[in-house]
C-alpha cells in the first residue's frame, strides 16, 4: 500500500495513525510542489516543467528559502530548483507496472493545495484505474482532542485515532472521474493564471498573481512592522491563505512597485520592515 499526501505535516499525522494500527501502515510519499500557485501552461511538457522550476527559483531565492529548495533532494538533482515531483511520479508508475497488486491511496482535505495536487497527480495515473483510491475528506466532521466536532481544512488537523475511521472512506477513482477531472485540470492549465482557490467540492477558480495583495495591505498601518509579522497576521486571520514564501514574494513585489514602504534589506522576512504609504492611509 502506498499513501500519497501533499503536505509534510500530513506525513507525521499519518505515521501517528499507523502506530495505532500497524495493519494500516504503508509507504508514505509526498507531492511537494504547491500547484495552487504559479504557472501551469504545458505543465507535463519539458518546457512547462522548466518554466515552473524557474518561477519557483525566483520565489524562493534571496532570503529565508535559499536552502529550502534543496532540502530532502537526492544527489545529482539540479541545485536551486524545487523538489522534482515528476521524478516521484515516474518512480511511482514504474512500481505500479512492475507490481500489479500494488495500490495507491491519495489523501486530500478541503483546501486548494491538496485539490490542485490531486488533479495534477491523478491526471497521470489513468492506466492504473481500479488501483488508485481517493480519500477526499470534504466537509466531513471529525472529533478533536477536546472531544468536539470540527471540520478539518488540513489532514494534519485530524487526531491520529480519527484516521482509523477515515480510512473506511477510501474508494477507487471512477472511470468517469478519470475522464472528467483531467479535462477540468487541463482547462485551468490552459487559462494559466497565477492563483487557484477552492470554491467547494473539487471546483477551483483562478485569479491573477496579485490575488493576495489586498489582503496583505489590510494588515498594514503607518507604523513599521517586520515582514514576518505581517505574514503571520495574514496567515492567522485571513480566510483565504497560501504559503509564506508566496506572500513574502508578493510583499517584495509591492515594495518594488512603490505601493508600500520598506526599510532594510529585502531578503528574508525578518530582514526588513514595511508600512503602508501615507497616501494609502488617507484614501
């Protein structure tokens, strides 16, 4: 059994569940890229893969993420690039061809990160229909550590014991889904905007790269504040969120465009401070 997740914290959550029931145990694989942001044009072609790799280099370079791009990478990979999910899928498909009894469980929660990862992945696994299972924990109630009902947005929010119940929801991805879902994903790839948001179910909407800019500006005042503090406030309070690397890039973009003021070196999120322009506060 192979379990696939889309966030590092999900791996730790599932490992804790495996400890409660070893029969549930299987190999864990993470799809590392965040397909909810960035270019998608030609996403499965060498040109499209390279374009996305170059985009991520620009996002991650120059600060907190200089070393992140190589974390957990194998020797011989291109330095400075994000993790190679394409190599992960190539190895996975080879294993599935060699072992006709092997099965894959794809775990996804109600967030755009997981759903975009699901679309990107399953579109490449059609030949293994009947052996690819989905556990989409969409609007399902679970019990938290305090014994209260809640609706998790991420898998890692779910207590380990609750995964033992959730596994009963595993079902094969249907033939119809293998037809319809890749078509939906291809439409998004052709539209090729910068940000994807989950509207409900598996429905995604697309927006321009500046989608989060207005949300970031809401937390700015006329006082200087570390970029890290602004990002933390946005991630903690905003309804629609993304990764901190993307938000840091958008802050730097706003500074470069003269839309907000900054002091300090524009590198890591703790290296510089920002504040709203006086003209923005008076508007």
